[in-house]
């Protein structure tokens, strides 16, 4: 090979090597980015507000869906049965000749269960927002900015982490052994239904993507959509009708896009009142995992 041709070939080899090396580095960075959430958790962006954003997003129907779908089977079925009966009572009260025929028993029973429902709804509504805002800050799900699971000395970041408390305080159970996964999930969900528990929501990969809704929840939502016009008409004077109308309007988009849960992962969200006793409720989760022999589970953000 001529000296000039050999030099060109050598330069091409060097360029190819550098491109390959830089490409490999970029790929490595890409793969590393997809490993989120790691110990620091998913990232969020924040900005300073001059005034509160009025469009913070209600999404009550989505919150009701998540609260019911993530509950233990017994509590979920009983609550949905009461909601079905309450829907029938609302329809009867709006029908000439049937109004006043039945006592609103289901609505009264639902009111009696509010102590179990409200902590779940509180956590769900605060968790599934597209952004979180108050007079000082707005936090968005846009990547970059700060890590949700990493405490800092930055007052603004800590303020932002509190605004999105169900996310910043969530506990990720990574790689629950398949033989134990269903039992662990159901036991945690049943525990979240207790009146004295510190747990609010148990989120599976399917629920995060809004897939695999329990059959009774799917039927309730279908019935609410069928009665949507009536519910919208009576909603201004009936808070429960308003909530059922919101459930009818819940979309099918993923609920929790900021985290990618793997097949054997579970996300445990505490109640708002349990934030100050984190070591206690995390210890309860560890104890439950130990009872199932799930010693290999990695607890992220513990």
C-alpha cells in the first residue's frame, strides 16, 4: 500500500475507533438512564412561581380508580358493591315515582367507610398529578432537575419533594420472587385497608399502566359511563354523583409514567400521616417480606 493510502487508512481506523468508543459511551449512558429509578429515584424539574397555577389538575376519577384497584380484594369488592348500590339509588331518586321509595342506605354505609377510603384517595390524588404546585413552586414530571428519592440541604428541593410526597416517600420493592409475588401483594393490599395501617397504596406494574383492572371495577366504570348524563345533571347538588361522574370520565392513559416498574416490582405508598414514622412502616414491610421468605427483595428508597 502506498504511504499516502496507508496514512489515510490509518486515520480512518483511528476515526472509526474513536466513533466506536464514543458510540459505546453514549450507549452506556443511554442504558444507565433507562435504569432509573436507582437509589436516587426518578428525576423532576421545578420552577419558582409568582402565583399559584390554577390548572393543577383534579383527576379525581383517576384517583378513585387507583384507590379501588390497589385495595385488597375484600375491601375493594365491598366498597364497589356499595358504590353500585349508591348509583342505583341516585338513578331511582331522579326517576318520577321512585324518588323517596328507598332509603339511601348505600350512601350512608359509604359515608361510614370514609375513614378507609379518604387516606387512599388523598395519596392517589397527590400521586397521579401531571404537576404539583403551590404559591412558591411548580414541580413537573419533565426529566432533569432533582432526584425524587434523594434528600438534600436545598430548601426549594425539599419543598418540592414534600409537594409530591407520595412519590418522594414511596418505597420500591425490587425483584420480589415470583412464587411470593401475588401473596406479598395481597397481604400488603389487605394491610393498606386496615384502619390503623400506615400504608395507602400498593401499585403493581399493571396498575401503573392502568391495565388489568379488577372485573368489578370495570363494571362499575361502565355503569357510571352509561349513567353519565344523569350523574352530570345531579352532580352540582350530589357530591357522590359528582365523584361517580369523574370515575366515568377517567381515561385509559398510564397513571404513573415517571417510573418503570418491572414485572416483579411493587410500589408501596404511605399515608400522609405516616411520613414522620417512616422507619416504623418500612419495618412493617420488611417484616411481611420476611414472613414470606422474600429475603432477596431489594428495598429502594428505604
